[in-house]
C-alpha cells in the first residue's frame, strides 16, 4: 500500500499527537516580573516641557533691526537677535506684564510690541 512504511508511521504519529492537543485557548502573561515596577509606581508624575504658542519676527524702529521671539504656554518667552542665535529666556511676573530677563524685555505677545525700548511690529 505505502512505498515508505516510515512515512505512514510518521503521519499516523503526527495525527495522534495533534488529536491529543488541548483545544482550550492559552493565556499568556507578558512581563510577569518587572524589576522597576515599584520604582515606577512611586515615581513623580512627568511634566511635559512648555509648548510654543506663537513665534513672531519683529522689525524694530529706528534701526530696522529684526528680533525673533517665541512665546510659550507657561507665561515665558525666548528672544533672539539673530534667527539662529542663542535664545535668552524671558518670563512674566505673576503671569502678567512684560516678559523680562537678562536685561531684555518684550512688552506683550502682540503684532506691535516694545522690545528693549524700541517700537517693533510684525
């Protein structure tokens, strides 16, 4: 009947083995042990960095200079005197008033502002 008796025996053994399989779904638990679980459970909440709400480029009189200001959602700003320059951080006292710091100031987040004593507009 079969040319290869070993093939018939192997097929029969495979069918018997498959018939003996458990038909219930297997539940697999991932990460049963986490060595940092306690540290993560007790960790302080993570606070995201402030987001830029608007970036403005101002042209100031009387020298026609450009000033670049980024305003953030936490009542702070940064000011640069060149587009690729190092930003100087500025903040508002109590969330109101001008943005100031390191001898520089911006009067407001608007299309017209007083920046370092100069009248500027976007």
